[in-house]
C-alpha cells in the first residue's frame, strides 16, 4: 500500500510539474522566436548602427546604462549612423525609430503628414496640457485648427507684435548682457546656450500668452538671473 501511495504521489507531482513547465516553455519559445526574427530584421537595416541588441532584452541594457544622459547618448548614435536614424526595441514596451535626417523630417511633417497621426495614446496623455488644439489633434480636426491658425499667424497685427516683442527683448536684455560680458573688468562668463534658451522662452511665451515670464531678466546686482 505504501508503495502504491508513493508512486501515485510521484505521478501527481510529475503531472503538476509538466503543467507548469508547458506554458513556460511555450512562452519562452515564442519570445525567443520573436527576438531572433527582430534581430535578423534589424541586422538588414542600418537603424541599429553601433547599438547592440540583446536576444530577449532588446536595447533595454543600453537604455538603463545611459538613462542619465539619454538625449546626449541618442544624439551621438544618430550622428554616427550612416543615414542619421536609429531603431530602438524594448520587449513588451515599444519599438521606435528616432531620426535626425532632414529628408525624414520633411516627409513626416510636410510631405506626408496625414500618414503619421499622434494617436489616441499620445493625445490622451497631453490633453490636460494642450487640450484638443492644433498641437494635439489629428485628421479633420487638425486641418480645421490649422486653417484657423494659418489665418491668424498671417495677420499683420501679429507680425508687428512679434517684431516688437523680439526687438524689446534684444535691445532691453540681450544686448546689455552681452555688453556687460564684453567688459574686461567684469569678467563675466556666459553660457550662450542657456542665454539663448532663456531669450527664446521669453519671446515665445510673450507671443503665445501675452505675459512676460522674465526668465531672461537681469538681477539687480548685475550678472545673475532671476
């Protein structure tokens, strides 16, 4: 009796192990097959130039390694790529192509813009911030928004306002700052990228919202930012 009971228990354990292993093996097989297929496809394309794709992890290790300087890292990859575009793949998340090729940008934004909608996922994420305006719409709604915006942006009053805003920003803030930095006694070192970013932010914000955020304002003690 004890022998029969022991044999029955072993059979049940083996059956349970088999039931657990079968789904695992099935899923593993399809993941490996998909990874091999993706790897073969990407090898034929120059979109992964200089970027190693792992069998099951895709480009996830490279993302984790460079997440602190992702923009600089991705820019370096795009510049080094022969066609200035890179393909990224992370299993279970997304596959995307990032391009710095002017021909690609013109094709997406101008030549065949209607073929590249933002999609419901992107518009839903940005809806609280952008609503359903020109920058967050697709199809017929986008065309209607674009017609209204093009009419508004072609008006002379808007162009005069833009010219006035830029002129005031240049004469009142940018040039005085550059003169102060050029003075040999002050020894002011300027980060031109930071200066021009603040200049652009103030002018665009003024044109869009009619309010001066004063990101480019000079501090009262001279040389600092407020």
